[in-house]
């Protein structure tokens, strides 16, 4: 039996801290900053490089005062979501 507490899933559009921005809004800021989306697209076929960019996004979220997000998933899906 696993003794670790279950982490509650928090939606990216419902996690604003003290009336601030949500994670999805912060991700949109990251994606639209010069060069970031191009960096994301350039890593499409390289798993290690993609993970490094996900870690960069995770650090950006942390700097903004947001909860810890897993570095790989669902960050890639969220980048594709804000792209459309």
C-alpha cells in the first residue's frame, strides 16, 4: 500500500493565488514572450530538450507564485491548448 498522500488535481484555469493570474494565463505569457514558442516548436522531436523547456516553464510558474506542476505532463498539452 502506498503511504504517500494523494495529490488533488487543480485545474490550470482555477488556480489563481490571492486573486492573481491562473497557471494557464501565466503559461500564455511565457508562450507569447519573444522566442519561447519557437524554442518550444524546435524541441518537438527531442524528448530531453522538450523536458528542459517544460522545466523552464515549471520554473516560470514557480517564480510567479504558483503551485508545483509536473515538468512533463500536462504542460505540453497546455502549450498546444494556448496556441489554438
